[in-house]
C-alpha cells in the first residue's frame, strides 16, 4: 500500500520571515511604521475575502502592496517593491529540522505531496530548497485557495486517499486543519507558536516542530 503525506508549505516547511523582512525593509525606506506594515501585509494575505474570485498568488501579492499604499496614503510606494517581495518569497528557507525529517520520511517509504496556496512562478524555487522529491499542487492548479474543499477534494480524488493510507501535515489551523477535520482526513498540526484553536476542529495530533511527527509515521 502506498503511504501518502500531504503538506502545507509556508509556515510548515518554510519560514515566511524572509517575505515579511522585505516588507519591513520597504516600510523603513518609505518612512512608515514598519511593524504595522508587516502586520497589515500578513492580515491581507491571509484574508480569504481577498482571493475571490480566484486570482494567482503573484497578483494577490501585488494587490496587497497596493492596499498597503492605500493604507499609508502612498502613491506606488510599496508597489515599487513588488519584484523584491516576490524574489524574497522564492528564496524562503526551511525550518532547521525540516530537511532531515523529510529525508527520513522518504526513507520510510512515504510519498510526499505539497498542497500550497501558491503559484507556479514561485513554488519551484521553494520546493528546490527542500532537497527531496515532492508532487506539487498549487491554488493555481485547481483555481481555489485552501480552506476551499475544492482543493482538498481534487488532491484526495487524484491519489485515492483513505484514512489508512494518508496523513495531512500543516501549520495553518484555519486553512488546513479545519477542512481536514471536516473531510475526515487524519491530520498533524505543526503548531509552532502554540496557538489556541479558534474552532471546534481538532487535529489527530499536534506538534511544535516537524521532526515530532516521526513518532506517528513509522
């Protein structure tokens, strides 16, 4: 029996701080509150209302920068940093334990699949940084962002997931753990910041670093 593992990418495997650092750098250059700009960027990027109807991740990011300009009363201020922000996103690096853990899971015979709210002009560089083979599915492939069940259903149907052959591993509670619970997927919440659940959904297991998943994945 093939054993499948699906992963969220950002926050689970890769640190997102590189992207946010670029927003801070831009804010300092523009002379506006860098902490507030960083928080507003994160909030906008995570708001599913900004993703409907579907648009590619790069356009979502550009809209986010335009929104920052509006918030701070700027004319094409943050927007000028669009190329640098995308380059920073492509250059994200893994958390310290990630590569060794993924290599161990490959050695144990697991088929690794990435499910990312990203697009194909960004994700190949992100995947290369992980140093192990992945099947990759993006929001661009299915024209839907997690937590939309369309994304999960497309991947699950393609591979024939069952409760016996599959686990979903993710940092995003709202984007991944809630829909996994709704669909009956076994899940492991990589809760790096010890966040509190905001709904009734519960993962099968919870860890604070990716290497801790190995105890349940022989």
